[in-house]
């Protein structure tokens, strides 16, 4: 997300790159372009160290649940603008002029045993999405979000130029190991269910409502962190395809997750395992500190 209150993003980016190159012991930029930081090294024939830029040069802006989440909707017939009516017959939708049909997010009455959609347009207009009445909610359409937003094949983490460069590096690699150093968690991460273990009577960095939202994401099979590779699944799969195609012995080093961890990926086509290691390099509150637990064993599990 770009916060315009902090000044122009690209001016701040260029100033940060200039300071980094002037003060850090790094090699001169490739072809004189200070923005290009991805590069590779040969470690005595034992490993190829391939360093990527997953932050600046090529990535599309990350999506967010607050801005981009798709909610369950239904088509409405606006032929009579004063009295729009929900359309339940798909054939009727195709028979109407395109400008007469609008998709409207449906609020749900959650007070019964099963969620009940509100389909009366006048009643829908009376509901303020920012101040929902008790017992009512808009329900995410996880499948539509996963397919059309999260899974958009055009979205890139590295950018086309860097993707092609990485493919060439993996194809040309001769060492037994290929170590990919980059900034973001590549393994899959879903939110834990905190509701049964967290003690919200104690001070914590997240509220009970936020914990409920995390739990809801997990139940829908959606990732916790859209800023990591989980938010770019098509781009991650393209990288995996290159690893499979070149039968690379890949180890991925990652940062940005605060806690230390290890992900093991089963890879198809006779390539059994790949590793994603994220070391903890500095101290900052991790999940077990953000949400206080009733159980010592829960903390131990982290």
C-alpha cells in the first residue's frame, strides 16, 4: 500500500536505494541501474547463490482483504431504477441489456441457524456496510476471490524481466545446490484458530474481533499474509515450474516473518523435497506475544 501522506513513493524509493548503495558494502549496479539488485554467485562449485528482488523492481501492488475481498453478490434487474429486482434465472440475465444488470453484494441475516440472504433491494439500501446492524454481515465469496483476484495469472512478484533472468540462472546452474535468497516467505501460511486458546482479558496486540477474522480466513482456506508469496500464487507456481523443469535442488531463504521456521514443499515429477528457511534475525513481537494464551503448551508449540 502506498501512503501518500509520507510523500511521493518513488521519490522515497530512489532516496532509499541511493543511501543503501552509498553506505552498504555492495557491488556497483548492473548496467549502471541502481534499481537492479538481483544477482548470482558461484560458491566454489558447491552452490549457486541466486539473490532476488521481491520488493521493488517488478512486483505488482499487493492485494488486501480490506480493499479487494469479493463478497457474495447477486444480479439485479435495473430496468425499473426505482424498483430493482434480484434475478434468480441465469437465462434472464443473458436476455437483458448489459446496462440493465448490476451485481449487488448481499447482506446476510446471521441470527438463524443458517445465514439468510437479504434480497429486497430497498432493505439492502438501508444497511450501512460500515455500521452493520447486530446479526447481519456481508459474507466473502472465497471461491471468486481465489479465482479472479488472488489467482490472477497476470500478477507478478518478480516482474517479467527478472522471471526470465531467474529461469536462465536455474537452467545454467551446474552446482549441486541452488540457494535462492529473497525477502518474503514462500511457504504457505494460514491463520491459526486462536479463539479457544487466546485470553482476550489480558493486554494483546490484536483484539478478539481481529482474531475472529483470522479464523474466518483460515476456514475459507485463504492465506494469512497477502504481502508474501501467498498473495502471488500464480507467480509462485511459475517459479516452482522452473525448479521442476530444471530439476533444481532448491533451498529458499526468506525474511520478513519475524519468527524462525522451515517449510518443506513436496514437488511433483520425481523431485521429492524443497526447503524454505526463514531465520529470526531480530527481535519483534511474534504471534505468541501478540495474542496472550491461556495455555503454556500453546506457546511451547510455537
